[in-house]
C-alpha cells in the first residue's frame, strides 16, 4: 500500500532528541523550544513565534489572544476541517460560514462582505491544501470594517502570496506540525505574529497563565505547551524545510504531467503571484469519469493506493447542528463547498514518494474510468 503521507526524517532529528534525553530536558523547558520558535519564525519572515502543543490549540490560543469571545462572530470558510469551527466555538464566539473559490478551494473574498454583521470580530482564512488565499481583498475588507485577520496555515508551510510567506500575511498565523504536514514534530503547532503584545499574551496563555509571582494569576490560561523533544524534531525539520517544500512541488509537477491529458479529473491550480506548496495533491472526480469519488477511493485501495476524501463542509456537519447560539447558521447555501466534498480526493503526497510510485498512483486512477 502506498500511503497518503509518511513523515521523512531528513537530518538532525535523532541527534537533537538524544541531546534532550542525555541532558534530561524532555518537558516544555529546554533550548530546543526557543530555537524552534526562532528558526521557524525567521523562515516565515515574522518576528515572534510561540510554540504550542498542536495546530488546534494554536488557533484557540490565537482567538483568545485577539480578544475573540462571547457574542462575537468569526467568518470562516465552509470548506475546511471542523477544527476551524470548533476553535471559534471554544472561544465562546460563533462561526459564520462563507463559500470558497472553485479553483483555489480557499475562502471567496467576494462573498465575505455580505457575511459581516455588527458582531463580526475577525476573519479566519485557511490556505487550503497548500494554496494561499487571496489576501489583498481580504485585508481591504477587514480594514473597511475594523476586523482582525487570522491565518490558518496548518497546510501551507512554504507557500507564498505575492512573494510573501503564508504566516506573515495577517495579525496572527498558526501552523501545525502533525505527522502529515510539510514538516513535522510528530504533534505540535506554532503561533506567529509581528505584534509583540500578542506574542507575550499568547506565551502567557499557553503556560496556564503563569506570571510573577508564579502561582498568583491575573489571567486564565491553558497548558498548551510543546515539549523540548518535539521542538528538537521540529527544529531539525525546519533546517531542511526548503528541501521539503521543493519536493512537494516536484511531486505535484509530476502528477500534473501524468494527468495532463486526462479531461475526466479537475486538477489543482497555482494562481499567478502565488506559490502552491501542494500539501496534498487534490483532484476532483468529474462526472464524466463514470464513477463516484467514494467508489474511486475504494477501488484505489484495492489496488494498493491509499487516498483520502476532501473535507466535508461545516454546513454538513451534524456536530454543528443544534440550539447552541454559538453554532453557525445553516440557512444559506454553499454550492462550491458541497461540490468539493462530493467530488474531491487527494492522492499519496508524502515527500518520500518515488517517481515510479507517483506514476503508479496516476495510472491506477486513470485506469478506473468507466
């Protein structure tokens, strides 16, 4: 079975982890946490990095840092992982759903303004599957309405928009370093910002709200810390991130060449001025293919190719239905998001894939057309 994604340890991971074990600095204190924060923030051209346990808690920490709370609304894309909605609800606010663009699969700036109300506090964008959102019009809208902008960069390490790294395009950005990300620390996340006050507030929140004196608290926080061992792996991965990003793009280019003459699938795009990192190589199964997405996924697995369905929209999530006032309104329609869920899947995309494996995956999928 060719897996959808496997982590690849590229360099000093074992050396740095063994240093943690030898020195007994294995918890959330230790030099690798600070070095990882500094190294990754520098890579993204951002001043401050605050490492945390994973991308989910990083997003929650970001919302708390921005002052999002009860009675507020946060605009999010309908097509995303449920984490996007969950963290808004965790912060006490209400997610408001906006449809996405049919080519980039990112939030559609043209549809944001109609979703803004007097209660809107922020716009949370998601750089979907590695393609950056169209940030200029989003910031224009945010400026007109006095809104904050939060980037969910959990899938976009190394992607760029008009020459600028994702993670540097907003008030606060959050990355994930889960095992299937462009670089990984096993589990882990990081909040990035150029705002020193935000960075200090996030660091305090991450550490149970500890201040001086240590056990006298003026703010409520959570234990969202990253261990030194995880940071050691993350630092080693960051040292090789240019290679990882180049491999992701090389893999996508190979897939695109194999599918060049296949009119029965819709391929991912890279808009002018953008660098798509192709976190996962996603495609849409056109109706002319003659088989449903779910049928294709099952048939691929029978032939040794693992794949995954695209995310299901927030508007289709049973967990987001009910009487809780924090739950999103589901009275609208989000046709692009629904279509992506119906037709979308992604193929093996790990940076360890060989050219032969990519060709096998592409040929196997094309052979399934009826």
